[in-house]
C-alpha cells in the first residue's frame, strides 16, 4: 500500500468533511509537517487512529514522543487507538515513556496492540502500558492479540501480571484479550506469563469486566482452580475464553463443577491440543444438565460429542432457563416452543423436561387453528 504523506492527510482533515478515522502507514515528513498534522487531528475531531510500527520506525525518538503526547493531551476526541507491528521485533521502537500520556486521553475507549513481542527487553513497555491504564477513567477494551513470547531464556515469569493488576483498577473496563502465539511449542520451554494472584485479583476486584480472553499463556490447573472459587461470586462476566493452556483433567473437572451453578457466563471456551476424552465429555454433559445459561461452549471434542453438547446449548439459547423460574406459566413455555418449532430435537427435549407442556402445546395449537378457522369463515361471510 502506498504511503500517504502527512501533508495530504492534513489537507483532508482541514476539508469540509474531515474523516473521523485516520490510518497511517509510514512517515517521511519534516518536523514542521508533524506539528501541523497534530493540529489537524485536534481540530477535525478524529475518533480513531490506526498505524503500523513502520509509521514510527521512520521517526526519530523526539517525534515519536511528540506524537504520543498529542494523542494523550491534544486529540481530546480520540476514542480508539490501534497499533500493529509490521515485525514482531518492532516493539522496541516505541519508547516506554511514550505510552504514559495515554492516561490523560479522557475519551479513549479502545486500545489495541497487535503482533507485539513480549520478552525481557519489552518488560519496560508492559509496565508503561500498565501505568498508562491504571485507574483510566474511560477505557473499555484492551486487546493484545497475537503477541509473541519466544525469548524464554530472558523472559521473566508473570511478565503480564502488572497489566492485569492495572486492569483491575479500571472503572469502565469491559473486555480484556491477551492472546499469545503458542510460542512455547517452538522453543521447547514454558514460562507462565500470568500468575494465579494477578488473575484472581482481576476477577475479584473488577466490577465491570464482561469478556475475558486469555490464550497461550501457559496457565496450569492451579489457575483454573483459583478461577473456580471466584466464578460463583462474579456476576458480570458473560464471556470467558481460556484456550490452549496446560489444562489437565483436575482443572477441567473443577471448571465444569463451577459452571453447574453459574448463571452469568453465556460463552465459555476451553479449547486445547488434546481431546477431552470420555471422562471430560461426561463432565461437560453433567454440567449442562444443571446449567441453563451457557449458549456457546468450545471444547476439543469429537463430532458426535459436539453434536450432543450443541443440543443442550440450543435448548439454553431457546429459553430452557425458564426452568429456574417457579412462577413460569404454560403460555411462556408454549411461546418458546412456537419460536423454535423448526428445531425438532429442542422441542422434543423441552417437552420431556416440562411435564404437562405437551398437553398445553397441543391445546395452544388447537386454539390457533380454531381462531384461524373462525377468521376464515368471517371473511367468507363478508364476501357473500
């Protein structure tokens, strides 16, 4: 893609219909043009800024610091910031102190750093990012997808703890995604990037978090058992994805037991490189007998096992949770059956779970036919 000069982007910002989203791919301008560009961002009311590390790679450190300072202090309308590394080794070109002004971006809602490398050399970057997010008044989403952690010889354990600790202090945070690349398989070594302490601190202190995705972070059974103690008390988390960790049978069983009584989580993902096997499948099915809330469940199962799991998920999605309501009326159940009449398996199982529903459904169908017949007869009499 051709690199658009800052001057041309600035001209668009100063036009009659300035863009609210700006994408930057490279930098080859003078310092004066950078100052004018920053002023254009401010006056145009830009809400979203996307750029690759190539944009920063061609700047000197002074301009990098100036640019980030503007994002925090001058572009007051900024709501979304996305930085994508064109090379996983480019994280070092962002001076850690450049991130600190982001704590002053009062309307910033979404922060995403894509394809970044996390090693000992980037520890200062993670700490600076955490400091910029600590108690941030407006950020709702933090995404670090596809980060790379291949230098296990020099990478400290729990290097992401400081970021999760900061997330626990954010009053508006709703989504956290930290997704590695499974690089432990490449190096033959494994370093836990998150401790049980930081994970439990996030879930116990956050009152707004609804979606948490942590993948390829070398979590162990101890992490999952720590989660189990928190899930019954956490009523805000509706989506939990913990994929491709060192989850053993002990941790998996603990998660299934905890999910039996959970009424908040609608989406759960526990995918791994290993099949859950017959024991794991039995634990999933037992959990689904008691859990009426979860509608999406991703585990590594055989096709036949997944088909049985999906049936319960479809029933939950249809409204099986009405079983928990002691005052539910037959009319409410009949409405559920009517809405999902094309899914015969769901209808059959709901009829089995609710005694008397079969007669009520037959009566409702008969009543609908009777009313339709009356309406049709009235129409014929009017024509005559």
